């Protein structure tokens, strides 16, 4: 075995994979969140749909997205491998345990939290990502007045399977910019009108908050990063940004559509 | 038999170098043909096993604990002495030698002690190279402190756990040799007999404590490194498992026992809280640097304190007896261990002891807190105060500590010559289990020094000489002597397991402890000692009638393990009492009431007792025979200790 | 005080084992936990019943031999002490106390509450040392070591090898123990020549023993009687990754 494969087959190495993928996924959340903020824009979904197109067609981002899929799979697969090994390390459990005396609840329940997140990701991706790629999505045509950015005309174009392609041009005669794009926004807003979908999202985001409360700082530790000067900063980011602010904003999206739209 | 100490000729400072040169060497190619058995893996055992394996010998090492690192050397707190003179305060090999001889009250061999002082400097180098994290100063160099009333700062330390750090160093060296296949380690094995072939030690019989298997192991030499026998007193600062079995069984096979009655009693232990007490916890002697020892002046007042009607803090200054300061104005609370312990005993024998049992004196920090501030006291003794609070549930910042003397170290042990060989050829004793270097009283921070000196720097040379002499002829555990010894052990096991009386082994042990403490403790007299012999003999007879030992041999059997140890303690106890009876003088940690000055201080008798008492085993229930090794002092003048 | 004890009894490694309930009456508050067990055992012995086996030796918190998982926590409810330093005043009269052995594949039960911790020895045998022979060593003061480094190495060196970290960890990971041993020598100049060999060898042995992996719950740090810090584990990781990804030294 080479030194590399030996390293990755050790407990430390397997955890390194968990840590690296986990932190990469955390970083992705930030990008994803910023992008999804477009949902709150009151432009009939123009910005959001343009953003969706960009994310799926810009080559560097496509490469990163493959990395992302791989990370999700690796993170889940290695979690399973490690959990199995960890269970094997203690086949006979204790009759009485007081975990709360020495560790946080989230640190002890990463597996359950992770499973909730995995289910969420499957539902989430099959509904939006798979639909976007292979589904029969309607298109929307946006006509925006170049002199007044708030003046946007939206025309819904139902799926026809042939003629619709993503396009963008400036109509100099009318003084408007025309964008034709897959209308993911519509799918999103319709999905978020269903109560069970909202519940799934909110619950999953709470799970994500707890998962990241332990996971974010733990990821750094797993990499071996631990410095008395910087650890407090990581802990702070882990708590406020990754386990409270990000999940809260994500959770606000379905709630926004359910209650306000 | 004439005891030959094999002390080399020549001036003191040259003896060891000359001797090393004169010792025979084993051809490097032949070393792997030898097997050495090491019993015990404390400082002496682990360092010896590792050093010998490094030289190329095959080593089989045994310990009764679940890991060699748990040997009781681990519990030493204070430090290790070395004549490095890093402090430029006048220390030297000669001064360490002199202090040790004087501290031992002139009952140790000059040559041995000088060698100890000489190699002490190498110990520190060795340990630092292994990665032992000694205390350091900001400049990055090693820190030293003055310890146990020494006039120079020569003690190296690692916070309050020097023993653990030194042992971990030796253990790491041992681990390295285990990894290289030169040491075969046997954990949870107890040695139950040595095997002699043609008069030479050539193996051991051990019991696997988990499976009960009685095993034979052959080797060209056997090293006993099994520590002290303080547990003969039941309560001591020793670990629960510390025992005398290995050296006692060796004694029964012909190894003379040297100065068995020399016991060190440490003054600053946490008092006994009840009959359930299983061991005593030592607090560092350094506490006496700032604490003041006292008891109430009158018995009536002490009585009230014991009943809880009066609190220590409420006793007025004029009603307190700071007896050490009163009796020893120049040394005060810093008198040596034996003096402090004995005076405490006098106080509670006089009915002025405190605490619910009445067996304690106060160690008061009120003055120190007033003088230095609570913060400074905390910085110095915080961990000890915490430990005290943990055990007693009393806050020593608010009320005085209660302290009690406890058996701590045994200077006696198997008699060995300058080469650390016992009277059985091929059988060696290292560290606390031999009698050699501390005379009648051991100086603070010298036990660790001796264990490591013996293991790292003495035995690798002296053992080579013996091995070269006997030659690398293979040894075999198929020799009939092994079968015979094994049979003997099995018989003992069966005899013990057949005991189905009413009393537990622990009860016998506790009774033995009471007898020893009462009659062979800090102060002894002829009548008491004579009585004790009878009591111990009765106890022994009673044990073999009424003790209860449970279970079978072929299992992890705590009850059997203890029984083995206790029968040996009982027999050793009797020998200790005999030795104490014979030594009708006060010396070192040993106060003989018939031998005291007019002021009631210890009076040594050099004319009659300047010898090592080496006892030869003569058979079951037959008194041992005394042999004397007269001590010759060519370099130091014998003086009477005085702390007035 | 009177107590009810639920104690794990198991005749030997092959026995299935189970809980047995005992009454411990007239227990003094001043007893240590092990002295309380001594009293129970004395009673059992008198009745001719096999006493409860548990490991113990120094009874002053330094040898690391005592263990016991008491009411769901290694070394009982108090912090920074071993079981032998735990006193009965930490319990209430009438309380039921559940006593279990350390649980881990790498720590098989030998009998009752005693487990085999020789895995820890083997990990250290794999490389937990500085390869120096006895003798021929330069003067101790030839290697100055900054006090902060020496103190930090000391903190790691205070580990008593009791195994509470493994017992506390939900994954039965030995990372705290192994990393403390690695850290001590990795911090000191004496340990540098073998630093990257050592970490690889010891981690490999740790994995071979069947301990779980560290998920940074921090339970070990809280339950460690010597308060060894999690920082050690991160040091071990740095050295390990450093050795595997950036150093030439390869061990087999």
C-alpha cells in the first residue's frame, strides 16, 4: 500500500475525508445561500432563474458541482463506514450512560442528524436539481425595461419539449432586455406552498444547525487545526454563522413562500 | 558462612571505576545466548531489563500488575537527588555520599553509598535523554529544589509526580526492547519461587494470575526488583499489591535477609478514618516547610476536640503545644522524618491526639497564610490541599490539616554484596527490595535515585561478570529442580485453597498490621517485641486453621493471590520483630526505648551494633540465624545526630 | 449510609455475564469507593461467595490501575479524579449505583469489572519511546528546553493510562491516550529524530487494536482524571498527516 492509501485507510485518514468533505459542504452552503437569496427578490424569479442557469452552465462551477456531489456521497459513505467501525469498537454497550455529563447532544447524534440531512438532500435534489436537469420545466420570458429595472413583464411559457431554449438579448427598439429561462422559481414557489414540504425543510434546517454546531468546529479539529488564538473564532463562526444564521435563512425561504406569497 | 561484601580495595572515589575494570566482560556474540529473568518492573526492574536487553541479553520480565507502568515507583512524589551541583551551592558527589551515610545514621556501606552518589549524575542525563519532562527554569535549564532538609538544592523533580515520570522513562526504554524482541514481558504474573540448580539461581516459578497456570521459566540469572514490604503493616503508603512474596520465597531458598526491621515512617500522611481504611495517602514532606505542627496542651482539651465539642481554630495560642518547635528549636518543624513521626506518636500516646480517632496531630497553615497570603500558599501547596480536601472533606485553608505517620519505605531487604548479588549465586536484588544503600534511614528523594542507579548503571556491569564466569551453557526448565519447585508451589496453592475457616485473609492481614504497628513501629522495647513474636506465631497457626480462601487455582482468584502474600507477610513480620529485638539500639528510623539519651532522644550504639544483620533461613517455624557484616568506616567520622 | 449496588459479574472472558444486585449497608461517608467495595467483598467472602473482582493498586490516583464505569461515567461522577479517589460522600443514602467494566473491543473483560488494557502497552511498544541506550548520554543541561514547551510536554505526560478516555468515548476511541503519549515526545527536542516514525507506528497500532475513531465529542477530556486536553489529539493529527503526506519516512 502506498503511504497515501495507508493514510486514508487509517481512522485518522477516514476522518480526514469526513472533515474535508464536511468543510467543503459547509463552504458550499454559503454560496448556495447567497444564490438562493435571489428568491426573496420580487422580480417574478428572473434573478433566481438566471442564477440557476449560470450555476448549471458555467464550466468552472460545473466542475465544482461534481466535487460537491462527490463530497456528499463520500461524506455519507464514510460516515457509514466509520459508524460501523465505531459500533464494532464497542459491541457490548453500557447499561447506564450519562453522555450529557461530558459532551454536547449534537456531538453524540451526528449520525441521526446526518441521516435526516441525507434524506432531505435526496428529496431536495430530486425535486429541484433533477427536475431542472431532466424534468419538463416550463420557461418564463422576462422583459425588463432598460430604463427602469423594476418594470419587468413576465410571461409564462409552458413546457413544449422542442423550441424553448435559454436565451438573452436586448431589444434596442423597445428598449428592453429579454430573458427566456427555465422557470425553476415557479417550481420552488409551488413546492413551498405545500405544508409538509415546509415542515420537512424547517425540520431539516434545524437538524443542519445542530449538525454544524458540532460539525463545523469538529471538521477543523479533524484536520488537526487547533490554535488557542483562532479556535474561539472558529467556534464563534460555527455557532453563529453555521448553526444559527445560515439554517435560519434557509428555513425562512419555505416559510416566506408559504405565508407571504 | 562468612558474608563477603566484595567491596573493592583502594580509595573510596576510585573503587567503582577500578571494580568496573576488573569485572569480566561477556563477549558480544555470546550475550544473546544468555537469558536473564527480571521480577518486577518498577524503576529498578524496568531500567535493568531495558539496559540488559540493550546490551544483547535476552530478558524475561514479570510484573503482577496489568502493565509494567503501574509498579509502585509511580507514586513517588518528591524528586530524585543527583550531585550535579547545577546550583553552584557546594554540592558534590562526596557531599551527597556524606549526607546519605549520615542520614542513614551510619548503618550503610561507604562503598555502596559512594557509588550511588557517583552514578546519580548519569541518571539525570539518562532520564532527560529519554524525554522525562523534569521541571525547568525560564532559561530552559533544569530546575532544582532543596528537599527533606538538605542544605543544597540537588533534587530534580517533575511537579508532584517525579516517580511516574521517571518510571515512564524506564518503561519506554523497556517498551523499545519489547518491540525489538529482546524483552519478553509477562504481565499479571506473580513469582512464587526461585529455582536453584547446583546452588545457583537458574529460574523461577510463576503463577499466571488470570489463568492460574503455574509456569517454569529458566534463565542464567534472576533479578529481584520487587520493591518494599511496608504492607506488612497492613496500612502503609504502599500500593495494595506491593508484597514481599518474591524476596521472601528467595529468602527461604537461601538468600539472607538484611536489616529487616529498618522501616521508614513518614510523618505527613492523611489520618485513618476508620476500620475500613485500606491504605494511607502521603502528602509531600514539603508541607512542613510552612506548616506548624501542634496538639492541644492538655488531655482534657484534646478530648473535647475529639468529641467535636471544640474546634481547632478556637483553641487559644497559649493552649497549643507546638511540640517540635518547643523540643527542637533549631530545626523546629523541619526535623527529620523519624523524629517528627516519633514525637507525633508520643503526643497521641499521651492522649493529646486530635481527630475522631485521636490518632493525628495538627499541621497548621494559619500563620503561613497570614504571612504569605492565601494566594502564595495556594501556589505552593494547592494540589496537596486539594488532595487533602478530597479525602477528608475538610478545607485546610480554614482549619488545620490533621496528619498521621505512616509506613512509607523499608530500608531492609535481601542482603546483597557490592555486586548486588544475594547470598544465592545468580540471584540479585535491586532497588528497595535490597538492603543496601540507605542504612537505617533513607533521605528524601533518594529512593528513586537508588532504584535507577542499580538498574541502569550497576547491574549491567556486575551481572556481566557473573554471566562470564558461569559461561553461556544453555539453561533448561526441564531440569528436575523446576519440577520440584513447581510441585512445592502447587502444594502451597492446594493447602491454601483447602482452607475453609471463618476469617478472611484480609482480617489476618489487618491483625498482623496491628501487631507490627503496635510493637515494631516507631518506638520499640524488648517486652513488646518479645510479646509480638508470640502473637505473630499464634496468628500464623490460626491462619492455617481458620482462614478462608475461596475458589480454585485455574481462575482469576483475588482471594488466593492475597493469601499467598499474607502468609509471607506473617513470616516476615516475625523476622522483623526478631531483628528489632536483636538491635538493642536506637538508630535512624528505629527508636529502641531502652536506648535513649537523658533527654529522651535516640541513642545509637556503634560499639555493639555497627553491623548489618543478615538473617539466614533455617526452616519452617525455626528462628533464622543471625550473621553479621561489620561496617567499616574509613572516610567518615561517626557522630550522633542532633536537631536541638 | 445504605446503598444498592448493581454490579456487572462475569466469570471470565468467555462467560456472558450479567448484573447482580447487592446491598451495601452501613457504609461510611469517609470510605473511598473502593473501600466500600472492599467491605462488600469481605461480606461476600464470609458467605463463601466469590468476591467482586476489580483492578486497583496504588489507591492514590497515579498508577492508573483502577477503572469502573459508575452510574454512567468512568471513575464516577466527580471530575479530575480516579475511582480510588472517589469518596462515598459523593453519593446519597439509599442510592442505587450501577457499576460496569470499561466497555471496548480492545479492552476485553477478564473477570467482573477487570478488563485487559494491554492494548495500551502494545501501542507504546510500537514506538512510544526515544531510542537511546543506557549510558553515553550528554549532560542533561546540554539541551535547553523552553519552560512553556517543557510544561506542555509535562501536561501530556501526566496521563496515567487508565483508559477512562476509551470508556467515556461513544466510539471507544483511544485517541486521547495515544495522542498524549505522542505529544509528549513530539514537543520535546529529544523526541524529534523519531517524531514522524513514531506517530505513524503508534497510530497504526492503535487502529490494529480495534479502537474506534475520534469524532471530537470531547467526552474523553472531561472524564480524564488527569485533565489531558483535546489539543493533544489535534497535534497527533497534524503530525500524522504531515508524516504521511509530506515526509519521506515510511514505515511498514
